[in-house]
């Protein structure tokens, strides 16, 4: 048996790109869950990572960024794209 691959290189050019957002009002697990739910409503298979300390959310979703930002704002978490 050959060695299992340690990691997968992302070579797909059609996949959605990772977006990094600043979400200043995110402060606890409830916020995290609400934000995760909101993004998943736009793309159920979205990949989402949280940095609570930096109040930052990274996600990869097949969804329009403006739609994501509007949905988060409606949920009570206005976000801005992190530079
Ligand atoms: Cu909270």
C-alpha cells in the first residue's frame, strides 16, 4: 500500500474562492452559530472557519459576496471584507 496523501492541493479553478470578513459584533458561540447558519443558508456546503479573537470569518461558498454580506447584516452581524 502506498502512502496516503498528506494534503490535497487545490487545483480547481472553478471552485469558489475563500473570502475573509471582519465581523466586529461576533463575540461568542451564539454569534458563531448564527453566522455559520446564515452562510450555510446560501451555500449548504460552505466551508467556514472562525477566529473569534480577531473577530474574523473565513469562508468558501458558492454564493454572491454581496448576498452574504446582506444576509449577515440582516442577522445582526454587519461584516466587511478584510483587507
Ligand atoms: Cu454571541
